């Protein structure tokens, strides 16, 4: 292995189900979960959209940065709910950890915590070899090939959601004031990610927002998939498969990572099936299957046609075309 304890990376675009997948893996007693640590710890000299030709130049830096992400202990990184019992913490350590988290949340609400490492993992010394750190990120999706190059034994789980589902969710979040509507078309063209599309920058920038969101979805997911599809540690799953067959898909992901199935994860999945479809925008504790095609009731035929036109040339886009 390249690192000890083992590290795992979950990546996907925003609103693709990365948090849902992250908490499914976090439900395993052996997992130490890091929720978007690259939000709290940023290396501005490491590009968010690295070119394939830059992999050797950034290899050492990327490895150091990825290992550092595993040790980020900011409240929002370590305290994403729901919380689960861990095999690497005794009962008293578990209680102390949750008290530490509660204090951290208070400090965060007062604006004191910010991005500081305030939460201790409280791992027993004799349990260090048993834990697996899972890092979940949306900011570092395009960095996944670079991380794979730097740490080739690191399992990478790439989740892709139907583009209409992603676009509908982003529009919903923007309309509620929960997310911005900014696009990164210039950045994609500047980094060379959009070259394969054969489209002009100015042409894409004149598109309606739905098409620009779909273009971002296609460009990022297609680039990462084509780069990593033959990498032995890479696995790609769809949000739809994870939602329809949650237990089966989670089992296959855990097997890919090298972790056995366990009753705590099975219980968590059963509890999700009993939830209602309604919940908060960023909540993962809801019945997964009703979320799959919610977009069909939110988007017009014109919007759906726009999305299909954009994604049709891509391999990942073909997965979602009727």
C-alpha cells in the first residue's frame, strides 16, 4: 500500500449523490470519514483542473496534499450527520468524541471554529491498523486522475448521476438561495477539458443555464471516466443504481475497497427505506428511490431536450439517453 492507514477517495460533481454514498460507507465501523476536507484545507498551487501532461510535475505535491486531507479535523469535515459507532473507538472514547463534536458545533455556530482542526478522532492505539479513511470530495473530481497517478493503490469511487437530476437540483438550490448559479466554462476551456467537444467557448457561454450546467457535467465526468476507466483501483457507479439497489451496490463498493459487509451498514440502509421522500436540501436521511426521477416533475421538455443535445456525444452521456 502507498499509505497507512488505507485511504479511499469518493468523487463526483456537486449534487450527484457523493454525500449519500459517503454516509453509506461511513456507516461501516472501520471507516473514518472526511467530508469535503479540501474545503477546509486548500493548496492553491495544486490546480483544480490539472492537465494530463502535468501529472508528473504535481505527483509528489498531490500525494502530500491527499494524505494531509485525511488528517483534517474541522467540525464540518468530521461531524457530518448521521454519526455511527466505530470499532476503533471504545465506548468511553465514542462518548468523548461526540462531546468534542458537540462543543465544536457550538464554537462553529459562534464563528470561532471556522476551518480549524478542533475534533479529535480518539482512535485507540491498537486499532490504527484496522481503520480505513474515506475522503469525499466534489471540488477535487478533476484531480482524481492526478491522485491516482500519485497514489496508484488508492481506491477511487466515482459516482455519476443522471445529468437532468444534477441540473434540476442545481436550479432548485439556486432558486432557494442555497447554492450559487455560477458556471466554470472559462476554466474548462482554459485547462483544455472542453477541446474534445469541438465547441467554441463563446458559443457555450451564450447557452441557457441548463445547457451550461449539462456541459460542465459532461466535460468533467467524461474526462475523469476516460482517464481512469482502465485503472484497477477505479470504480464508477451511478446514483440511480445506488438508489434502486442500495444494499447490493454498497456491497460491491465495499468489496472493491476491501472491506467486509457488516450489520451496522445493513441497518442504516433499512432505516433509509422507512424514511419519507421529503427532507432538507443537503439531507441524506431520506428514502433514496423517490429521488431518482424527481427531475421529471421539475423540468420542461425543452430543458430536457437541451440537456440531451449537450451530453449526446459523450460516452457517459449515452448511459442516460433513452
